[in-house]
C-alpha cells in the first residue's frame, strides 16, 4: 500500500503509523493519524469498512484547534450562532469532505459522543450540518474541534443561512406535489364512477354526488397546488411577456371553471380528473428541475468556501492575533502562513514568495511575487510565512468582484422566450376569443345551446395538450439526463444545447487535470536520474515533484538528506554524499538563463546537468473524443484560458483545436463570448473554475463540472457529474431528440385542435366525445415524450480519476 | 348503493388524514435529505459500544 489509509493520498518517505482496532496502518500525515485513532477510540472503526470512497485529508490538529478557538470571539460568534432559547443554540456548518453516506454516519455518531449536543442533522447533498446544543454544557469551538478530530473541517455559515430558503422551497414544492397527487387519484376514482355509470344504471342523485365530490378534491389541487402557475402567469403578464406559466394557468383556470359551471348546472361533463392530473404532471416536472437546481449549489455557499474565514493580524506591539477575516480593515498587517489562503486583497510587504492563483486566474503555474506586489484574496501562499498589508476587504475584493460579475451576467442573460411558449400562449388567447365569439353567436341564434357549445369549444380545444407539449418533453429529458449523471438546472438549457453552434472550453481543470505527466527524460542513465530526482521530490506538493514521484513508483527508492525547498526555484538535497539541485534551469544551474521551457525540470550536480525531465499537463480522460464528437456534430470548438501562451498552444495542438486564446481574464472571456453571440452564435461554455464562473453565467448554455468549484456550479445550467466530459456529446444528442419530440407534440396539438374546434363551435361535438378527445390528445403528447432517451447510454470506459482539483 | 354514503366520507377522511400526516412529516425534516438516509441502514451494522468515558451506560459499570 503506497497510499494513506485514511485519505488515500500518496505517502511520504517515512509515514506515521496509525493503530486502528489493534492493526497499524500507514497514513500520510499527523492529521490523518489523529483522526483515524480518534475514530477508533470512539468505537467507530467500522467506518473504514463501510465507506465507499477514501476520506478527505484530515486537517492539521493544531491548526484546527486554533481555528476552532477563534469562533469563540464574540465578534464572530454573533454572526454564526442563533440562540433558540436559554438551553438551545443553533448553528449551520458547511462541512468539507463529506464523500459518502458513511461520512454522515461517522459525523452523527462522533458528535453524539460530545456532551451537550441536542441534535445533529447532516445533509450529504448540501454538505451542511445543522447542530443544536446546550450553551451551558458545550460551545461551538468544542463542536468544531470534535469534528476536526474526526477529520472534517467545518465552517460555520452566517446565521442568516439558518432560514434556509432552499429548504423552504423544497418543502413547499413537496407538499404541493403531494396534494396534487392525492387529489388526482381521488378525482380519477370519482370520474371513473361517472364514466362507468354512464353505461349502467346510475341514478341521477349518485351521479350528481360524484360530480360534487370531484369538485371537492380538485379544488385544493387548483387553488393550492397550482398556485405557483397562477402567480407566475400574473408576474409574466405584469412584465408584458408570455411565459410558460401563462398558457398553463389559462388551461387550468378554463377547465376548472367550465367543470364548476357544469357541476352547478347539473348538466354536461365535468373534467376535475383531467385538471388534477394535469397539475400533478406539471408539478413533477417542476420538482425535478428544482432538485437539480439545489444539487448545483448556490452562490453564497460557494463564496463562503472560498473566502478564508480567519486572518492572523499583527498588532501594533508585534503580537499576532487570530481574528475572523471579516474583522479586517484596510491597512491592517497580516501574517499568512505557508499553505494558507490570503484573507483579503493585500500588498506583499515581506520577501518574495510563490503564490498559487490558479483558482482565480486559471494560470496553472505558481506566480512569483516580490515586495510591493498585490496578492489576490483567496490565493494560496506556497512559501511562507509572508507579511502583507490589507488593501481591500469584503465586497471590494477581486473575489467578491468575480461573484458580482457572475450575478450580473446571470441576470443579464437574455433568456430567450421559447418559441413554443409563445405559440402556446397565443393559441390559448385565440381559443378564448373563439369561445367568446361562439358564445355571442349562439346566444343570437339559439340561447339555450350557447353555454354547451362554448364549453365544448373550451374543452375540446384542449389547451392541455398544447400546454403539456413542452413540459412533458422537457420533464422526460430532465429525468433521462439525470439518470446519466447530467443535471439540468435550467430547462431552457436543453433547447440551447440542441441549437448551440459554438463551444468555448476552459483549459485547466476542464480539458486537463491538475496533474503533470512525465513525457521524456533526457539523460545518460534515465532510471538512475529518475531515482535521484524522485528522492528529492518526495514529500513536495508541487505538481512537477508529484509527477516525478509517480513516475518513479516502480524504481527502488533512494534516501535524500538535508532536503530543502527554495522559494520559487526548486529543491536541493544530498544523496549518498553528493549534492543535487532539482528545479527550473535558472535554479538548478544557478545561472540567470531564463527558463525558456517552463515545463522542463532540470536535475543538476554543481554545474553539470544530469537530466532534463520534460513534463506536460495530463489531459482529462476522453477529452479528445468529446471534442471530436462535438465537432462531428457541427459545433465549432474554442479554447479560452487564463494560462500562459505556450501551455494553451500545446494543449490546443494536442486536441486539434484551431481557435484558442491565452491569458484571458474572466472579463476577457466574457467579452469573447459577447463577440461570438453578436455574430449570432449560440454558445456552450464549459468550465470548472472560479475564473470561469462569469463566462458560464453569460453563455447560452453553461456546463460546469461537478468536480469543479462550487462557484462554477452555481453559475452553470448543466452540471456534469463525476468528471464525465463525454456525456456532454450524449446530452446534446438527447437535447436534439427532445427538441424534435417537442415540435412533434406541438404540431400534433395544433392539427388536433384545428380539426375539432370548428366542429365544437358549431355544436357537433357531444360532451362525452369532447372529454375523450381531450384525454386522448394529452395522452398522445405524454406517450410521445416517453420516447426520449430510449436508446441506452453508450457505456464509457470507467477511468479512475484521482484529480480532485480546480483550475 | 347506500354503503357509498359511509364509504365515501370515510375515504375522504382517510385522504385528509394522510395529507395531514404527510404535511407533518415534511415539516419535521423527514424529506429534507432524500439521498443519505436510504443508504444508512445498509451501513448500520451493530458497532461495539464506544470506549469513550462520556458515553458510559450506568448499567455497564460493575456494581
């Protein structure tokens, strides 16, 4: 076993050992060791048998303890803890590293061992835990420390998040769905009694009673379950647009009103069953859409994860105090330790350091910063500690700026009113006009038959088939795609996906993994050189060092001494009494020649080059196939990256992409998108990083990878689960199929209506025939929709991806 | 057909009862997380009593 028993990461040269259930296991760090032994001590070692994927790397126990204590500060506690009553306080924690159900089991068990905790609810999908405790017996830092001990880092969310809008929405939707379901079943029962009774001998009193019962069960369905459609229709009409809700609301109102009138008159047919069923079908579609949206996460959670919660402020007397990052003000001096995130936009005041800004700019290589250079809040300090002066905080930071850009691009996106919606709404309006004409005409000719004929027009015209034509197809597509790991957040993404002409890909994290691959070794004795380099590189977190370690996995390990990492250069150390340097050319040879080939790593002894290792970015599995499939489908593919020219060019060549742009800032990418769209293109944007979020939000269809940052997912219309890039091409095929079915449905509804409405208006359609026609036309629409996705998913070779990173 | 006079009101009462029960369950967090609980029983093998002192049951302590 060469990986950590707890988190599955690569082991260092001399791994610590954790003893669980009497057996020693090698782990990667002290954090993982402490977590494993603590879990064993609690008697929860079964977790290791139950889990389906390795845990997240455990936080460092000392740092976790220190962070937990910081939440004791009243300035911070005020924001995150809500006092329910004297004996109960409540907080909502965002927990990192919930990978499977076993994590939920472990968290619930381990926290119930802490005295004073009244309730723990862990939601794996949202990665949140709601915890209620007795403030007299325990406190938030104890709870956070207990979580950290079990190996999970937790972040208390602002107390405002406790009034969870998403939870309220989900609950309301579920209740509406249940009422519609119950109502539809019951109404159907009474309706069958009436239909069957028409052939047998049903006395008029029973018939009458069945009608009133139908009214009884359908009324809550129309007034409670269907309320969102009416509200949406009113909103749309106020804004002088015709949304999807307008025809739906009109259809529901018409059928219900017609049935109520008939029930009152005691005359013709009632359609309470149809209207309830109609509402139920539509709500199922809405519910699926809502769940996909919730799964994709929200902007606020994404921001909370990115912005560091703490800062080490340097007091005027030189002491360092750990405070909450939101307490910082400009001109504060902060110290940032190695491996920590910059708490706010700042200016470097200490010696040079390397900073990883890949999360924000998409540039994969670490950036060298010297005194006076700006640091972006949220970037990772690779060599520290450094001292920085805070320049901008809160909403003024670059990170908050990106989030604002996302929000704006999202709200500005012209959501094209679907052609189908407009047609349906226009059609319903025409039917209404026709019904009015019919009523006036008949009341002049034969007032006794006016009402029957008018109702026949309303019923036989079946706005249902028209209103269902679009949602039935979309709902089916949504559930087919979800079962294949493609979560559609906004349904209009399906139409746009089918019609897209361009696809703009991000590079880092989307087409490539964060890992590097060793491609060639230029040395006299490659194996020996690799063994030496791997000995130096072992234990380093730099991607190049990890690539070397991986490549050397099969070679007998060598032991390096006095290994030292030099800021922005490389690693040096002694092996068997010989002194080696490994790193960029300028570092390894101590000369000033500029590193022309940034991806090449040099191993040198003194001034002699022993080996040059050529490295390149690893492509994501099936990236090439996905692009080929899209191109074959007539989509022109572009690459837009924030990374350096040479790297983007290399990847573009390997993937056969002709149109590529490098060094693009989020705003540049958005600009490029506007340019394409101004030329009439419909653009799919595919990305995973924070820097991609604005582009995603501004595209016609935004596809985010589920392995990417939360911010990108929050901006996405479609979230691809499990790094499954090739599903994009299949999703497009399903989207096209959906569009075809949708058009068939609409044509069918139109033809049906054109043929029966005139007959209805002239009074030739008896009520029972109108009812059958109405049900059949809706049924045809739904059965047609079920054809979508009948071709089984093409099986993809399952490629294990260890990459869990972002651009 | 007189039996309908009893059965139909009864079915409606049952319907309302089921509706109330469902609303109660939704309000009491039963449907907030639809992904995890279905998996938990599969995992929930009887685990040994926690060795931790905080969780000691008085009955387990020898008299």
